[in-house]
C-alpha cells in the first residue's frame, strides 16, 4: 500500500473547492494510505516537504496548488538529506508545469491517471544560487508583472489579470531593463524586455513560449527578447502561442547548462519573487523523481 502525503495550499486559485480533501478521498477509495497537510503561510510547503523527506515516513509527496506551491515543495525536497518522489497536481491560478505535462485537472480523473497510467521519471531541475526551480526563472517585465498582480484579481480573472498588470507596467515605467548574460558560448549586454531560463515549454500560460524545451535533456532553454521597435514587439507577441517568436531577429533562443546574469530588476522562480539581481543559473540533469 503506497503512502501518499498531500501538501495542499488552500488559498490557491480554485479555493472554493477543497482540492486537497477531494484528492484524499479519491485516493482512499483506491486503497492508498493518505495524509494531508494544509499550508498557512509562505514557506510552510518547503518545511513540510523537507520534514517528510528526512523522516521517510511516506512514499510520495503530492503537491497541490499553483506553481508557487510546487516550487516550495521542490525546494523542500532538495534541502532534505534524502528525497521522496514528487507528484504534481494543478490546484492554483497558474499551473504551467502541470499544463505542460497534460495532467488531468479534476481530482477523480487525476487519481485515476495516477493509479493506472502514471510512471516515474527522472527530470531536470534548475538551480539559481541556493534556490531550485522546476519550470522557469524569469526577469524583466514578465517577472515584474507576475510579482505585482494582485492575488485576488488572479483568482477572479485568471491570466487576464496578468495582461491588465502588463498594460499598467508599460504605461507607468516602460518596457526595458538592462541585463548582462554570459555563458560558455553566449554573451549579451544591453536592454531587454524579458529573459527566462526554462525547463518546460509552458510559461505564463503560453504553451509554446520555449517551444522545444525538454525536462530530461540535461539543459535549460534560454529566451531573451531584446530591445526592439514597437512593431517587432507586436509581431513577437502575436507569435507566442505558435512558438514562432523564436525566429524573430530580436529574440535570442538557445540551450545552456549554466549561465550568469546581472540585471537591474529582480528575478522570479516559478512565479515566486526572488531578491536577486546577480546570479548563476544551472541545470541539474535528471535530479528529481517525478510521477506523472
């Protein structure tokens, strides 16, 4: 009998339903031994994941919430002396990694998938200084928008809230920041709109923002949108859904296993604010056991 420990953020996007309890009941029906931990504040999921990993008293950690909750659980796993497998479930406003994996969004469907079809995979993880991320590190306008968008507005309007905040940012402070990038075979120093280093293709609700990214190739995919004429920026934006934006001359897109960046704005990892402007980002190949 598998022991599944659910780490659940009840304040995530779909808070009108208790996704943690719904998943727990469905798992119990399938014969699993289930325990449930509800987070109350930032950092709770990290501490709980670390404790369970060190105790080794369960078999699987099931992270339920948005990308931020998933990020916290991942960091708890890597802070621990021993690891446990991670199973992610989309329970928040932004669920880019679960969207990339095409996981069911309803508890019954997800538990059926977990019980019948899901397999264990060793996946890559990103690391920036002493922080880990499962999906993306971003800086520039995208990072600022994600950090400043009101949580209640995100819960009500979903991704549209990000567009509203983006328009506000454009009007109040403009588009551009400065960045210096350096890796073994790439360097750039200048103005930019967005820089990101991603593990999957799905970022910020766009399913092909990093169109050929892979979670088990040992690399991260870097995307830089440089300062450009407004017409070119519109063309880039219109091609985001199809992934054709990477062919634009004002976009640099490449793989890397390690890159250093210095920027005049803060970064975020998996949508969570990071108080860093000078950092080294690296890929950790096949470093985490993930069940999907």
